[in-house]
């Protein structure tokens, strides 16, 4: 017997338990995740460029 909210493995939220109606939510979640990753990358890249500029502008 499978309890309500659980799939055949007894786990909640596994891929087997996903319904087709969740697809728009999953697409949005992936989009948000990609956007967060892109922003983190851009911030890191900006910090690195700033450090390079600071090092090159220091008199030696």
C-alpha cells in the first residue's frame, strides 16, 4: 500500500512523483537557478577585473 503523498519508493518529491502539471514550475525554477548562477559569475568576474586594475595602477 502506498500512502498519500508518497510514491512507490516511499519518498516524497522524487522524479517518479512529479506530475506533468509541475513542468512550468520546474522550467521557472531552472530559469531562476541559471539567472542566479549568471549573476554570481558576473560579480566574481567584476571583482577579478577590479583587482587586476588595482594591481596595474600601483606604482612599482
